[in-house]
C-alpha cells in the first residue's frame, strides 16, 4: 500500500478546493437588492450567490453614517464567513456610507451600486441635467453628486430625497392613486428644472419604475442593477465550469421574516432561489 505523504495530501487538497465554488455575496438593507441579484444570476449563470437582506434593521435610509457603516460591516462579515469571493453592496445607502470602509476591511473585491449607476447615467443624458433620487441618508451623503462630478464636472445635478417611496413599495402600493400623487409631489420640481435623466438611487425604486414613467414619460430612468451586474462580471474571479448547467445555487438569508413582506413574492418570482432562510448576524 502506498503511504500518503503530506505533500501528496496537500496537492490533493489544493486540487479539490480548486473545483469548489465560492459564492458571490450580495447584500441590501432589505429585499430591494433582489433586483440586483436577479440581474447577476442572469448574467453569471455559472456562479453561486449568497444574499443577505437585513430586514430586521431596515430602513438604513433613515440612519446615520456611523450606524450604516456598522451594520454594513456586520453583514459583510457574515458574507465573508460564508466564504464569499466578492461582495456586492446592492444598497445605495450602504454604498454611499460604507463602500470605502468595506474595501479597506476585506481583501475580496467590493462593488457598490453608485459608480455603475453613474456610468449608465452619463451615457443616457442628452442635455446634461441629471436627477438623483434616493433615501434621505443617500442624498445627504452627496455620494452620487460627488461621483457624477468626478466623471463629468459640467453636469448639473438635482438631488431629491424621496423617503415615502420605500414604505409605499413595502406596502405593495405600486400604482395606487396615492403613489402617483407622491411621485408627482417629489418629481415635479425635477421636471420643471428640465432634468432629462434620473438615476433610481435606491434599490426599492425600480419597482416603481413603470409608475414613475407613466407619470413622467419624458424622463429617462436609470435602474443600475444591470450595470452593477456587468461591473461584477468584469471583476469576478470566475468559478470553475464543468458543473451541470443550471447547477449554480442562490441562497437568500433575511434577518427577519414576517408575513408583512408583500413584495417578497414579486421579487422572487421566476428567480429560482434554492433556499430562503432567517438568520442572525
Ligand atoms: N436599500 C436601501 C437603498 O438602496 C433602501 C431601503 C432602506 O432605507 O434601507 O438605499
């Protein structure tokens, strides 16, 4: 019988781990980031994903920079403990406040939603008058304005917090009369300012995209989820192929699951999630 030398054992271990898939970790304060996960799965069908929605502590958009940074660190640590090879911050508020902190703290690539969204925006605008809408905390951070000015200093940026959009989406009130009134109230001013392109700077807002577009047909609305997925694709260390097609997995963890999650079903429809679990951080 041949003895197993430490060297051959180590070599076998290296070979075995080379074929192991490490998931891409994605997080949001809640469920809105599932719009990003959907695009990621479409674009990267060979990758495994682990998603964490911090539903127990939502909303991040009304919290201070310090708290958003702390929560984001805790969530990212959870993803790293689950062997994530890359972290996607599918939350505008967390990107605005914590992207740099996470990049500093972890040695895996960290991708936020702001830079990819800005790239898409710059391609779309015709008159250089840009609208940015998001949570109070995102708008207060001025992270979008700074990112736009870095790439195109001459553009005019009009930023507007739309804090009622998140609860309307959470309630599943996507195209009610009251939702249309709130859209009018928030966005009329941007229309008067002749803004032509608006970035939906909150992961909940893509669910209101059709209704916003119906109220303001001449706005070009940027949903950054596709651009984020492309940025992840460009940065990812691809998983080994050779698995059966469709063998990749997506697991969704939420820090609280309640029967009030009216939009969860809409978000998960057709996405093929392998497991949905409640977890503690
Ligand atoms: N996910 C957050 C964002 O994209 C919105 C919800 C919240 O306030 O936590 O900014």
